[in-house]
C-alpha cells in the first residue's frame, strides 16, 4: 500500500487529518453564534477532509 520508509509518516498524517475534521466541526458548532468563526472552522474542516 505505502512505501515502507514512508508508512509511519503517511499513516500518522491521515490519522491527524481525520481527527482534525471532527475537531473543527465541533468547535465551529460550539461557536456558531459567531458567524465568521463558524465559517472559518467549517472551512478548515473542509480543507482537512480534502487532504485526508
């Protein structure tokens, strides 16, 4: 699947990126009364989702 020499770093990045999606969505939801902050966090989540 992944080259052996890159296995740890690639899988680590996938795990961190996928966790970041959930974190950004939940933080954005908690701050939903602040429209700019909400949009910013949802945008970060979308970017991390694309990366993953």
